[in-house]
């Protein structure tokens, strides 16, 4: 297994800042379940030697196995100066829109873990009301702080989706964690959406279910 963490840590250290905050989300493209946004503050003044070793395999959450993500989640919580998480429920996403909900959540996470000497966000500029920050394209593959936030957001969301699977067992949330799959779409067409589906999502399975009625 490639030790990707050192490359990501070097990216942050090249900023010349001691306190580096990163923010990222999980569940943006999901048909069901919440959007989870996370912020992580790393203190590069104290993140040395034995303290940094648990981050050796840090990477974009999408590039990690579930087992690796769980290990990295505990590593990030143990190494980070501060960690913050916000869960945005499907109803809020339907009312306010996915993009607005995401930006608001990322702004809140940067503020929650700050103040920082440098704030990094995966991909998006957060608008003039946000703290000063830098949008890094594919930031979860470049920056340790952003990758750490992506791990926290993804693990938190997957755990929530497994709990929702117990409440709505017919939909298979434990397997696909709310994303569109052929099986997920088939159940929605058959049963209709449940209380945690995002009704504002323009999904073909919703349209077909409506036509069938």
C-alpha cells in the first residue's frame, strides 16, 4: 500500500503556515441521506515524528477501502488540533438547494475549526462572507487537511447510512449508502421514496415511479 500521506502533508507545509484548516463534504451526489461536511485543523508546529505517523496512508476518502477509512478516521481525530462535523438533512437540501447547502456547511466548518493561518477547501469558493480561504481543485488528493476532512465526512456519513438502513431496511442503504445503483433505483420505483430521500434530486427512478402511479 502506497504511503500517500507524506505527499499531502508536504503540500500543506509548503504554505508556510502553522495552523492549516481543511474542509470537505461527503454525499453530494447521493439520492438519499444527509450531506455531511467536516472541517479539520492541523497544527504543523506540533505535528511531527510519532504524532504524524498515523497519517502515513492519508488520502482522498474515495481512494481508500472502508477498513482504511476507519483507521484514518481515528488517526485524524488523534492528530488534529480540532475537528468539526455538520450533518445537513435531506429536507434542508430540498428546501435550500444542494449547492447552497454545501457552501453554507463548508463555511461553517472553516469557521468552527478556526482561526487558522491558512484555510483550504476542496474545489469551491465559498463566497465573500467566508473566512479567507483557497479553493483547491481535487484538494482531497493534494492537501492533508482537506483529505483529513474528507475522511471524517465520509466515515461519519457511512455510519449514519448504516443506522438508516436499520430504519428503512428495504432500500439497502448499508450497501450503497444512498447513492444511485440499479438495485436502489428499482426499490424506489417499486415502493416510492422514503423519508430520507432527496425529492429535489432529478432522478429517473422518481420520474418512472410517478408515471407508474
